[in-house]
C-alpha cells in the first residue's frame, strides 16, 4: 500500500509538500519525525506533519530519502503551535517549525551543568509579608496572568520558585524564561537540587545535539522544570501549568530574525490554549505591560516594594559631564576611591564597547564609515583595528584624511576599552575585569568573570549590558553609569523607555545587602526625563508621562505597529519594490482603520551591503492591522533579488 507524507520545509513558501514514503520506511515512526528530503536540486530537512494513504496530486512525487529520527520529536500540540506562529507572525509553517524544533541529528551528552558542580537548594525559609501575599494571590486566584512588579532585590525569584513548586506538586510542568544565557546557568545551578534534578536547560549556546537531548527528556516527561532563554518558550511540556518570564522588559525576548516572535506573546498564547498560568516580573515593566496592568484588567499586578535582604535602595546622584576632562568624573573617582578603601566592590557600566566609536577629520569633517553598512567604524585599540559592529568588517586605522589628506584627524566618543585604560591609570592597584562582547568570545569566560567578582577576587567590574541584568553581588556598594546618554538619541520611539529601564536596572546592582549603596549617573543631559525620574525613583511619573507622549503621537500601546522591511543588494530594485508595495497598501487602506504610516529608507539604510527600505503600518486594532498586512502581502510577489521581512509589534525601527 502506498503511503504519502505531508512535509514542512524551512522555506518562505506557505504550503506543505507531499512525498512518497518508500516501502522500507513504511513501518517506521513517521508523524512527528524529521526526514531528509529532495527539494529542488538539494537535500534538506523535512518535518513530517501528516501521513495518509491517498493522494490526488497530478505530479510525479519524490520519495523521502531517509529518516533522521527513530521516534517523534514533536507532537500534534507542537504542530498547532507552529500553525499559530505562522498565522500570527506572517511566516511560513516551515520557517516556524524549523525555529521550534532543535536541529541536532542525534542526542549528545549535555554539557550545560558540570557533574562536580555544588548545587544549592537556594530556598529561603521565611518569605516577607509582601512575598506571602503575592504567592497566595497567584495560587488562589482564578486569574491566569500576573505581573510581579518588584524593586531590584525584592525577592521576585523566590515567589516564582514557590509558585513553581506548588504547580509541580499538582503534577504539572513549568517553563522559566530568563533574558540571558548567563542567567540560565546561574538559575539552574541554584535550583537543580531543589527540584530533584528534574530540570532541563534550553538555550542557543548548547550544540543542536545537546538541545535535542534535553528536548527528548522533556517529551518523555522526565523533566518538571524547563529553564532557558527566549526559545525555551516552545518546550514540549505536555501538561503545562506555569510559564514564568523574568525581566519581562528585556528586548532579548524578541527574535531578531524571521519569524520575529516575542516570547511574551507566545507564552500568552500557550497559557490561554493550555489552561496554564503566566507570571511576568520586572523592576521596570515594558510600557505595554504597565499599560495592561494599570489601564486594563488583562494582567493582575502584584507589588514588592521592599528589599528582602535588608538593603536600602541606593542613593543616586547625577554628574553633569560638561567641563569634565575624563570619562570618569572627579566625583565618581572620589567615590570609587572611598569604596575600594572600604574593601567593597564597584560596577562601572557603559553600553558601548570598543575604544572610541568614530574616526573623523577636523579639517573637512570626513567620517570613516563601513563600506558595507550605513554606520561609523569603531576603533578597537587592543586589536589595532577599526571594526563595524553590524557586519564585522575590519580595517587598519589611518593617520591622514582620505578625502582632503589633512593630518588633523582623530577619534571621538569612547567605549569600554578607553574607560578600562583610564580606570587602570587612576587605580593601578585595583583588580579590574572588563565584560563585553569582545572579551566574552571564549566559552565559559562570562561565568568565570562573574564568579571571580562574586567571590571578591575582583574589585571593579566594567561592562556593557551583561553586568546590568539580574545579577546579585552582595559586596557591591557603588555603581557608576559612565555615560547615560548612549541610547538616548537613537531615532526610535522607545529610546526614552530603554534608557530609563537601563538606568534603574543598573542602579539596582548597588547596596542590595546594606544601606550604603551609591549610584552615580554621568550625563551631558541631566534634565532628560528618563534621568530625572531614575534619580528620584519615581517610576509611576515616568510611565504616566511616557504614556501621554505615546498617546499624542499614536504609538504603542495605543496603536499596533507592523514593520515590513525590504532588503537587497541593488538599491534601485529595492526602492522600486518598496514603491509597488506602498501603492498596494494605499489602495487597500480605507479612510478609517489601519494605514501606511511610513514608507522610506530605514534609519540604518545599509547593512552588510544590503539596502534597506521599510513600510510601517499602524492601526488601533491589532486584528485589522494584521488583516491588512496579510491581505496585501498575499497579493504581492517580490522580485527574486529582494527579500521581505515582517515584524509584528517591532521593538526597534532601526
């Protein structure tokens, strides 16, 4: 008897493909397994989502080549989730399923947790009154979505874990999402013993085969708790009872490539579909989450206002950098000296790596830019190279202007490398380590640096966002934000929100166990609302002011945005295709409802030799905006040399 397999392939074509099952494979597990299939002139991985014994295709069918899996790696529930991702994020089902399923060909030993690692149960015996109230509310309420809005150090993690224990005691599974791979390992080491080692880790730093090993353990029901970064939200937990999203405000929960999903939206869909609970938490909720908590009844807010370890919120002060001659102001240098003399630790934060971030000619104004991207090159002194942070292009520094040949040239701006050099000159005997993308290339380096700092082997930790998220260091008494302005002037409507969130989060690393925490915010714009409200700790005033600005400008959360980006190597062709697509949107839009808000070059017009044009659709109704984009794209076929990418609810418009 002939058997036919419906197969999804990772291509942007919104259909499945039918293959003939050869006789020697007809006894094998088929549904839920992967197979190697011929596709055009190549062989690719196919995902078998259906098997039947009839087919009316007029074409001669190709056969499955061979099976990759001997047993299923996904279920019908996974296929349902994949179909929702395809519909919601306007991608093909093949693109969606290849995102969800680990790519390993065979199981591999998992190297995420070392066998000799000393695990701590990490359980706090007594909860604070606020923690008890939050836990009781979650477990005894009929509501399904909660937001734990707690100051840094208020014990959100313990509430998450107590809720997880209660859900697991009911025989259900838990997914716990954290924004960074570093935090994944830290959390797993903390709770492995607490959950009888029935813990799996899923994140992108594992090899595909290691991820597959963990995936199979989850499928077989050998796991109660799945910990991971963004993609762990797809974990095939059969009887799902709870999803936790820690540091919900973090941009890393949003995928940067097709399908551009947001883990929060996938989690909300899963808990609705599977009857589970969702707990999100942060000291600085995203503006969308704040709006849902305070202006609607979609999410139940729970508040933690006190630090559980007894530490007071740090004293914050602002230093105006006008007139300062160093990257480290006189005031910050004095406080660093006092802190180090008291045998306490310092964190310095600057969200820009490299030594200085652009080369320019003082005679003619020439600026050295990447030949492949519409950005300046950053000077990396330790490499002796000028580097593009978008495409990786690098070249040797120059000593004269290529345009006017003047020798009056130099570098402007500063990154973590320059700050490191200056701190070493100011405090030559202090033990300093730098943590950014440049230093974190070697496997295990991030964990090693953080462990040394936690153990008191380092006095000063200098870094980018890696030192800002979820880290708890008992001996840190001073945090210096070297330049608060770095993300403030980006042409993006979320720039103020991001700046404010980052300032509050970094400040929260100071004084978690004492009342002596200090924070110094260095800036050229001390009157900026994000800095003023971070200084006063007045979160509500910042959020309410930002909501007023968003309402006046018709930006989220009062509207929904969909960004369609076209890119290609031929600028004229991309511009022409964008014009065709814009015309289709204008024809399809009515006088009311969603409309085309922007059609033009992206703020960063060229990346990796690809010219980029975007169309931004805005609408008060998410469903109507989605329908408009889906309808227009359904009637549009781009030129073969132009790639189209859809971003539902974009976090950045760059």
